[in-house]
C-alpha cells in the first residue's frame, strides 16, 4: 500500500462530508489522527543475528470510546496505511453503533519469512513497545491481515506480564481458552454474508442464480464463501496471492479450503473425506477475477485493487468490500456511473469488530456467551446498520457508501458537538 492511501481516504471523507454538510470542525477532527506511536522493534533471529522491524500503533479518534482495531503484519505496512485503516475503524465503529473509537497497528514484515519462534518474539516485542499506549480502557488491538488468535494470545500474555495483572480485555480475537469469544473467528465473513443476504432480499436475487467471485481466501473470504454456498449461492471464482481459479458450475468451498490447508495451494478440487479430485476449471489471475462477468464481486484481500484504471472493466452489478479500502476514491464515481452498487467496507466487514466488542464485554463481565447469542446479536447489529443505510440511500438517492458515511458522520458529530460548538463559545 502506498503512502497515498491516507490522502485518498481523506479525499473521500471530505467529498462525502461536504456533500452532506458535515461541519468543517468535525471533518477537521476526523482528518487528524490523535496519536501514532512509531517505533523500531529488535529481535534476535533463530540464526543469532539481530533484526529490526518498523512498527506502528495509531489511536485515531476516541470520541465514541476506547480506540479499537487490528494489528497487521505485512511488508507494505507504513504509517500512512495504519492511519488510513485507523480512520476507517473510527467510521466503522460509529456505523454499527459501538461505544468505541478507531485505532490500528502494524509491523512492516513479510510474515512468511519468519519462523514461528521469531514471530512470537516479534509479537511480544510489539507489546513491550506499545504497553503504555494500549489498554482495556484506552486502545484495544485485535487481529488483521496475517495475524491470528495465537498471536493475540502471545500479546495478551506479554501485556499481563508487564502490568502484573490479568487483563484479557486488552486485546480481542484471542484463543477461546484465553478468554476469546465463540464466533469471533468467523465474524468478519459472517458480517459480510449477512450484508449479501440483506442485499439479495431487497433486490429479490435468487441464490442459485446468483454468481459470486471472491478475491482473497483468507479468514474473511473463506467464512463468507462457506456461508453463502450453504445458502445456495454459486461461488464461481476464488483467488489467493498467487492466482485465481474459475469454475462455471461453482466451487465447493470446504474442499478448496481443506486442500489449501493441506498443500498451501489454491486448487479447484472436490473432496470426499480425504480424497480430492480436480473439477473442471480455468486458471486465471487476480485481475481477471475482478473483471469476471458475475453478479457479485467480493474483494477480500488488500486495499486499492479497484482503481480508476480498471473500474470501467468491473462487470459485477454488486461489490461487497470485505477488504479494507479495496476501491479507491476515484473509482467510486466510475462504479456509481456504471450503476454498480457497492456495500462499503466500513459496513460489510464490520462483523469482526462487532464480535470483538462482544468479546471485550464478556471479558469485562467475566461471563461467556453461547454461539447462538453471539450470532443473533451480530445479526441484529449488522442488519440494523444495513437497513438504515439502505433507507437513506433510497430516500436521498445516494450511493450505499455515501449513506453509510453519513450515518457515521451523524454519530460522530453528535459526540463531538456535545462538548460545545463554536456558537456556544462565541462571545
Ligand atoms: N481488523 C478488523 C477490522 O479491520 C477487526 C478489528 C477489531 O476486531 O478490533 O475491522
């Protein structure tokens, strides 16, 4: 991700904010991250050498509550990216009415180049650097791209050693045995699935006749694909960082996932127990996947994959953003012109942070919820937010992205102005 991503996020923020007459002081507050910690972590590699890694944690805006957001391990992580992602977390928590602000963190590294022990040392070093910056009532990290429950467990453990107290609510997305929540692993995918279901209901889409391409087969993409297939939707294409597969008659998500776990390659297979056979398919690349003639396109990998260069070639009628920031601000207008409906990231991928919030509540209460309760409370939050945005989109004849941003702006404006507006302070 380039440094320009934060500028692009601000461009969109101001475009939608100005059109909705959001007060200038609110847009100013949302354009300035409150605090970003930037540091270099040093660990000893397995071969004895010392290695250095750039790392960041941003508490973007805490007007609605303690800041919340994941930690990303990726070679393209930089401060601008972390700040853009933290701005989106601020808006995301507001859209789904969580009493939380927005934050984000990251380490610049290729996680595939580190051994498991090096990863543990690095994750613990991150917490040592950030221990005064994070906390259960100030800033609560979680997983993001290439981080997982095990890493969250190491981080919680390190935090508890430093503070000499039990503090499970300092981080979410933990292993169940360490205070994690049921349903957190599948929450991002489930949230996006609930959005697709709402979309299908509003537009009378018939699952068996609705084709879907998913770019990215990580945690969010996998769970979303699995739930959609269970409902009868036809997932015709999937990709990972190395390439994509397309099968006109649909892919069996569980089989592809099983094979990917086993061989770390994406293969169009159908498995009966442990015996897998290749099915009729074509190998394509990631950009071909984006341009497939399908009904729904789900970018579920990284940001900036639909830009002004390829937005004209998107043939899907609906785009559901599981990734953060997959469509650039220039591409918004092109997609709108071509009547592509985009369910934006800050709604479509909010399931993760919603269940993180439930995990934090459970940790604070020392009481654990059933999976049914997590699922029903998640559905209630996502459906409420989706329906409010859909109504606003229809009433004001605006895009779903604009509607969702307006809802976030309203909540943030109320909280910011509750401290007094300039009228109040004018003599
Ligand atoms: N990393 C996820 C996101 O981008 C989840 C954040 C969280 O659970 O705090 O929304």
